[in-house]
C-alpha cells in the first residue's frame, strides 16, 4: 500500500495504534474493576463512561480552534504526555480506593484527550493525497477490528492477571510511546500551522469565539457537510448505549456467572466482522458510492440491532455481532474518508471541533438515561430498541437529504474543475 511508503504516516499510524490500544486496555480494565468492586451499583460503570464523554462539553469551544491556530504536532504530543502523567495520578488514587477522585481524574484526562483528535486528523490530512483518504479510513477500520479482537480481551486479561494497577501502567506506557513517535515526526510548517505561526498567548477569548463561529459558518455553507455532521448526534447516542451494552448484556441477561469471559468475546466477534468488512470496504465504496453504502448500511444495522437484542442464546448473539461488524466497517470508512474531501486543510480543526460536541451530547444523553433507568425501569432488551431507533432516525434522515445534496456537490466539483 502506497501509504506505508510515507514514513510520517507509518509513525503516526503506530502512535495511534499504541495510544488507542492502551486506552482500550485501561478503559476495559477499569470497567471490570467497577463491576467487581461495586457489583450492586452498575451505575458506576455508566458514570465512568460519562467521564470519558462529558469533558467534550467543557472544552469543545477550544479544541478545533487551537488545532487550526497553534502547532498541531505539539498539541498531539502534549496531549499524550499529559495523559500519561494523569494516568500515574489515577494509579495512586485507585491504590488508595478514592473512587470520587478517580472519576475526577478520568474527567480531566478525557478532556485533555479531546485536543488530540482534531490535531491528529489535521496532520493526517496534510500528509496524504485526496485519493488516499478512503484507503486510510479503510485501514483505520482494520485497526479498529484488531482493537475489538484483542483490546477488550487484553483489558480483561490485564485486570485479572496484573490487577487494575497493572492495566493502568500499560495505559500509561501507551501514551508515552505514542508521544515519542509523534515527537520524532517531521511535518512541513504549512501542515503544522496552515494559518501561520501563533502562540497560545496570542489567542484571546474573542478570537477563539470568532474562530469557533467561523467553523460553524463553514459547515453551514455546505449543506452536504452539514447533513453529515448533524448525524453525529444520533451516532453519539448509539455509541453511548453500545459502550456499556455488551457488559450489561452478559452480566444481566446472557451469562451472569461468566460475564468476564463472554463480554470480551462480544468485541472479538464484532472485531472479526470489522476485519472482514474493512477488507472490501474501499472497493465497495468506489463501486457503489458513498451515499448508497452509508444509507443501506445504517438501515441494516437498525434491523440487526433489534434481532440481536431478542436473542437468548450466546451463539446466535455472537453471530449477530459478526454481521454487525461486517456492516459497520464500510459505514465508518465512508464517514472517515468523506470529511477530508469536503473541508479545506485550513479549517479542518474548526470543523472537526463541531463533530465531537454533537456526538458527545448524544452520548452523554444516552449514558445519563441508562444510569437513571437501568435496571429499575428498562431492561437490556429495551436498550437495544433505543439503539435501533436512533440508527433508524439517522438512516431515514440521510435517505431524505443525502442523495440530492451529493449530486449537487458532485456537479459543483465538476463545474469548478472545468472552469
């Protein structure tokens, strides 16, 4: 693959791999720790998930603006290293069994992590050719499949063989490795700071608000871009529910006595599906088109979610997870590869800075609902219905608006190229 001839891309790829794998290990180990330590309070696991998502609402005003105005490389590197330091602090408070302090550190650490994605995405856009965006997105889906195959299992293994402390040490090391790999990358100046040199002290709140508003104006100028980004609210609801659903499904429905074993297997089978789906995602998108793949895939996901929630047998549930992964991979390839095509490099940070708050608002809403209502008011099966309904809403919305908007966009691109 041509992408791997680019040494900067390879280093960024390895940095992202290290960071995400370590994060998954630490996150899953902490979830198992909470379920074991506070087995009569399942809401704690939901609260932990909220600590990963809510910080976006506190920093969303800044993350995209800083990625466009400051040095993107430094933002990514410092984000990794600060998270490593906070992980060490988390190790201390867990050792002392200060659960409230642990939640507070998770909140701060997650807030710092939010600065990483816009900076990394902007750097990646700057080192790739436009025709490589879908390839890179397909590759990311393959890596996501690997994370699903091994990440949760590694988190479970790390927790039971090394304890929560050992899992957090792995998490810490992953951030350090990622930071080092990014630090040795040499990006052109126009990729690091496409809007010219600036320092943090040069930015004032009025400038930040103005830049943040300009990101919204940029999105509003493109109805296609706006339609794609608005769907992220419902994707946030889906991610919020699904982030905790496999654990609850096994603990409270399919395998209460052996949920520690079967919960990681859910992600293993989903990961198998992701790997299979990512293998043909790029040619499928090229042949069928982004709009058809996205809309058809979302409708299939909605139907399959209802089916999966009705199963009472592990084998059938695992089979549904494989199919779900196969369908989800092309959907995520479309979403991941479409954004860089629609956004200028100078505005990528500010535009992507709007995606996270919308997704997080949906995720926080979903997790808050689960924390309050489960298991007293809703069952695991009802959570699957909510998941399916959210997917159905966004797929119907896309069916109504995307085909015509995409045709207009393609015509505009052809007219501009001809002129």
